[in-house]
C-alpha cells in the first residue's frame, strides 16, 4: 500500500515547472552561447550546436534534483513551495541511491527526443498511485508534505 496523501497531479506539474525554471536560470550564464542561431548567414550554413553546454546544463539539472531529493527531506525548491515530497513506496525517507536512480531514469527518458519525457510524465495521468516511470523505477511516490 502506498502512503496516504498522494500528491495531486497538477501540484506535481507546477512544482516541476518551477524547478525547471530554477535550473534554467542557474545554468543560463554557462549556456548563453547555446542560444545562438542555428543558421549562420555569414557562412551560408548552419553552426554546430555546442554540446559541452548541453552537458553542463544536464549535469546541473541532475545534481539539483538528485542532491535535493536525497538530502533535503525528499524535496526540491518547487516541491517545498507546493507542499510535496518524495518518499519510498512505503512512506520512508528515500536514500541517496534511490534518488540517483529516480533522476537517472528521468534523464535517460528525457534523452529520447522528448517522447521519453512525455511517456514518463504522462504515466502519472493513468497510474492509480500517480507514479511516473522514474518513480516506478526508483520505487518512490510523491506525497503531500
């Protein structure tokens, strides 16, 4: 049985959007050149996308979610603001490994050209325990704090 007080889908969505905004603001100074146009008119061709900036942004996002979930009572800043937290399937605090698996699966699914993210997050809509795929992999649920 899951712990009582499973978090609502909309609150999870808004907390996640807030967290992504926080991460994007944090990595903005490091990835500014990533926003340059893909088409370079002076060369008459396309400019290569700087992969190292994507890596930095991904690493910062991974660390943000992993470390806050693992060491800050299962909460990110967005979850804290919306009164949510991540716990194990049985209601206990999640560990460092569990938080790492949760975020690694979320990241890996995100690399599947957005389709993975849609499947991952869309799963919440149909799952009776409101778990995303990354929650199922890590054996976690999101509850009211």
